[in-house]
C-alpha cells in the first residue's frame, strides 16, 4: 500500500513539474580592467560599483559601474553611442560642487571598444582640497561602463597617464 501511495505522489509531482517552463536568466557581466600595481581591490566606496580599487598610501580611488544595454532598454533608456551615455552622465556628476571644471571629452577606440575620456576637478569642502578625476565612459557590445579614478589634484601630473591606461584597458 505504501508503495502505491509513494508511486502516486511521484507521478503527481512529475506531472506538475513537467508543466512548468524553465527559463534561464543570466546575471552579472564579466569584464577585466588592468590597474597599476599600487592599487588593490577593495569594497565600500560605492554600492553601485561592480569593481572598486584603491591605494591608501597614495590616496587614490577608483570604481567601475556598468549598465547592460539589455537593462537600459528595459528601462527605456536608449543611448545611440558612448558619447550620448557620457553626456548623460557628466551633466549631473558632482554638478553642485564648488569650482567644478570639466575638460572637453576626447574619443579613443581600443580593441574595438569606444571610449570617451575627460578630466574633472572640484573643490571638496570636507577635505579642504581640490579633487581630480579621470573619467572614462566605454561602450562594448554588451554594456556601457563608467570608470572613475580620482586623487588629490596636486597628484594629477604624477598619475593621470596611469589612470588613462587603466581606463583604456577595459575588456568584456
């Protein structure tokens, strides 16, 4: 009797499961960024960042935030190019900070990836110093990326070439 009840239960479960269509969902995105050896991976800088890195000794910080094209389309946010994405981002980034200056963006292409790069600085009232950002926006076939690396503005000349090389190393 127990065997019949068990068999009936197994058949019922099998029929119910067979009627449910399973759809795979893929999460996340894998990308690589080459950073100078003085930077190490960290957490806690920005909750939206997929990758965060810093050097406490050199007082340098960086983050990478990405938006997949699929997610953007689902939100009805259509960008025709990396430049459109850059313009949308830079308009509001630290827009209310004192002495905010943004260079004209320059376009670069590396490994088939379109980049827009600019320099931004502003006076940070809390730190009582000027902060320098190297900002890169990249468009790949899968996503748009924002790569931000910053330090005290007095260190700009020392590190800006490293920052740009880091940004241009992005691949997904």
